[in-house]
C-alpha cells in the first residue's frame, strides 16, 4: 500500500485542569496532577513508537526524508500551563528526534488565568513557544461565576501582563457569549476590555450546552432552559462582536476567529483547510495518509497503553469533509464543491442558493459562494440544506 504523509502540523493534548468547568466536555480532569509525570512518560512513548512506525512505513514506500519539517505545533488541553517547562523540554527533545522544528514554526500553548507563572512562561519561551492562547472567557465577574470558572477578571489581566513581560507579543484571548444572564452591554464591555490589551487574535464562541455536562443537567434536564439565550439574541451578540472587531482592524477569517492581519492561527487553518496533521495524547485524533484515527478518552487507559488507537473514519469522504471545513472560513468557495457531495441536481442547488442569497445568508458571484456574517453564524444549517 502506498503510504504517504503530508502533515506539517502537530497537536499535543495536555488533559490536566485545576477544576472542571461545568460546561466543558473536553478530555480534561481536575485533581489528577499526581499523574502528570506518568502522562508525560506515556506521551513520549507514544511519540517515539508511532513516529518510528510512520518512518518505516514511509521508507518502505520510497526514500523519503527521514525528518519532516513541521510548521505548526499546538499544545492544547486541558490546561497546558499547569505543567513545568522541564517536562516540555523532554517532550520537545523527543519531537526533535523525528521532526525538523525551525524558528518560524508557530508554537502555541494554551494557558488558563490563575496558572500563569513567570518562571514557567520564561521556560516555555526558551523552548520556542511563540504564541499563547488565554482562556479569558469574560471580564465580567458574574459571568465568570455563572460559567463556573474559578479565575477572576483580575487574574486574566495578571496573566496577560505576565506574558507580555516575558516577551510574548502574539497572543489570543478566548471569549464566550450567550451565557445565561449576559446582556448585550455586559458582552460589549468584555469585548472592549479584551481589546484594551491589544491581542493579535480573538476567538469567540457561543455557549453550547454539551450532553453529559453539569450544564446539561442544570439548563436542560431541570427544564431551566428559559435561562438560555435564544438564537436570535445570540446572533445579536455575534453581530456586535463582528462589528466592533472589524472597526478595530481585525479580520474575521473563520466563524469564531478574528485576527490582526498576518496573525491568523496557522495551526487551526490546517484543520479548516482539511490538511493532514499528527496528534499525540489522550483523546487526540490525527489525520494521516487519508485516515482519521483516535486515542482512548480514558486517561488511565491511555497511560497504560499510549500506543493504542482506533480508526475513526476511513476511507474519508474528502469532498464532504472539505466543504464542512472550508465553509467555516470567510473565503469564498466553489459551487462545484457542493455538486460533488450532494444528491440534489444542479437546478435544485441553484434554486436553494438563490433563496439563501435572497435571505442574506450568502453572496453568489458566478460559481462562487461567500457566506455572509449571518450565514457564517449558521454555516452548518446552510450546508445541511444544500447537501
Ligand atoms: S479550563 Fe478549559 S479544559 Fe479545563 S475544564 Fe475548564 S473549559 Fe475545560
């Protein structure tokens, strides 16, 4: 079998958190810091054994370069900023055995307010981390409390000051809107507060009540759904956000992501452009050689058997994946792409597109579709209509 890897990006998952937020369904755990060292041993083992396997599979195919150049690394979680630079040093030296990591590689680390230590930040910077993503979520104490976040707005400000003092200039702030009890004024105030710190990038997400989380119990099963923000109102939050950030010189390049020119997240763009990537750690999913595989979501199981992975999707319906992903971007895309995946005929598609254009969800020019702000907000619903 022809085995070819084109990936130039690596995702590393660090699943430890100080506390578990009640809306979070990520693979992350509180009060398990005693497992950090064992987790890193497992992570290193996974990198070593899988990279050796990739190497031999590729070499069997043709005489490829042994070391692959990596353009982006994303250390996400969880709360990666809970872990000492010494452990990351081991991680990077393992990665460097298999990958070429140049100075221009975008290396992002997620950080949660309340965990920013100056000595750790300096250590991360010395290892090559050059982009920090801060889970600010809000600058309003009441909203932070509703979200069950254990940090205060002052701790976020303290974290931003520390990363700036360490010399990080490229940082992202994560914000959440449509939180129960949030008014438009509270939201706008948080957006302006975020801008005061001159971030290069802002990611803003509407609160989603995920199945199996305490928030599902509070807001859905307890029939407390009236407290949730309705979709029309959520769009007003989104629209305000887009307006303010546009006026402040940000490019709205993906549904939830805004960047100063040149500061778009290169790593996340690899996902949205349907490119391949490596991934290591508990619950990590990778896309290599046309196949999606994933690791266990059980922390202890991962530590005891870090090499195990299961096939998530193969063969991948590449055109379907591509349209689901590129439609998240603000760039236009070809009508052709829809025709490749839909069961509808050309006439039906044209009629649907005209309707969507009349309703203000898309702009149509020749054979290109461009989702408007209103369209981006409901991009999945639009695609489901077309496909
Ligand atoms: S800090 Fe982030 S990863 Fe950790 S529990 Fe909260 S939302 Fe989830």
